[in-house]
């Protein structure tokens, strides 16, 4: 088993969160279309974040852990910057 595949204990999650904040490529934007109910046409897109880091956890778990570690606002700001920079391309 590689070190990256080893289960993390909660005390190490703060270091992983700091790594995500320092390495923008570990936070990946994904987009979902928003459709008009009346016409069925795409009227916009909603941006979400996915984490390219182990252990694999759903995004809400990462954001909740960041909040518990006092990094919630930093992670949210990083996610917003990543999404906005992608949409500007």
C-alpha cells in the first residue's frame, strides 16, 4: 500500500487542507448547467468543487472539516477563485 492510499486519521486532515490551499490544482472545478423550466434552454452554470487528494471524501466533508479547523473561509475563497478563474478562460 502506498502512503497516499493509507487511511488518514482526523488529526492529519488539517495538513491535507493546508496542502489543498497551497496547491490550487488539488481543488478542481466542475460545472452543471442550469436549465430554464419553461424553455429547457441552458441559462447559466453552477460551479462545484472536487478534491483531487486522498483520502477520497465528498466535498461537503472537506468543507466541514475546513470549518472545524478554522480554515472554512479560506477554503471557500480558494474554491470561488478557482471557479471564477476557470470561467474567465
